[in-house]
C-alpha cells in the first residue's frame, strides 16, 4: 500500500486520477481505501486496457477524455516508442528531458476535451491526481474551487510552470503544500506555504535515480 495515499485519502474517499495511464495510481487509490475512483485517460487504446483491467472492480469508472482549459477537441501527440508519454503539451514535446533523449512524438489523434471544473461538477472529491506530461497548468487553469487534496507532477525543466500551478491553487483556496521526489511514496518536505514550496523545488538536487533531471509530485490541501 502507498502510505502517502493511505494518509491523504479518507476511508471510502472519492478520487479522480487524471492521466490514469496504465492504472498504477488508480490501483494505489483503491488499496488506500478509496470508495470510488474516476480514471481519466484520453488515449483510446490505454482507456480500453484500463476498462479490461478494472472490469472486476465496481469502484472504478474509466472516462476516455482529455482535460484542458476548455470543452471541445484537442490534438493528442503520441510517442509510439513509449505510448505512456502521450501529451497535449507543445513545450513537453520540444523541451522535456524525454525530447532531449531523442523521444519523438510521431503521430496525433483528435480527442474529446473537457474543463476540470466540468469534470468535478458539484460533487465532493477527496483526492485528485494530475499527471499529464507537461499539461498540468493548462488543466489547473480551469479550476474554480478546491478539493480535499490535489497533487500535480512537476519537472525540473518546467519549474516556472510549477510556480504557476502553485499560484493557481492558492487562488482557489489551497494553503498547504508539500512535495515528493520521483516515485517515492513519502513526502520530501514539510507542509508549507506556496512560496516556500517553490523555493524548495528550486533548491532541490537530483537523486541517484534521476540522471535525466529531477521530478515528482506537489501535494496541496486547503
């Protein structure tokens, strides 16, 4: 069990996994005691794989859609060599650590897109995870209210965008922030304000398993 998820997701909590990919974080939410997980994944083949994998699990609903700043359609860029790196972000394709290591996004598909506020609706959500390969700020820009806890992925090469995400979350009512390193399942910082969190991210050094640059998740709560 992911101890961080277990600490942040209340028993029978309602969760959203934006950028569900192959479902590892969806499964972790279930293991932590979530009562319902909405797994959001725009890639058709991946969304279908999620439906098959969680077909036994009544607590999971798979929604095949992209999340972005507005409702409509969007162009999803697919890396055939590593389909989990599909992205809506131009700067991720051009300037990320994966682009520097010769990954190529060689095809595109049109996908349906909705705004995160439309996704949240008027329901109560305990935990929302956003991991979308460089498109985090575009998603969070449409947020109009806070939830129990929210996390988004940050990247060393795009810390300016992490700062924008922190500022946006502060504006909608989040007040405490902390972060993890890579896939570690524990916080690497204390809970603190947005400004101090950003300063810590700026000072952070790559770990031994981050030879391509450091990354992780920022967690936010009201």
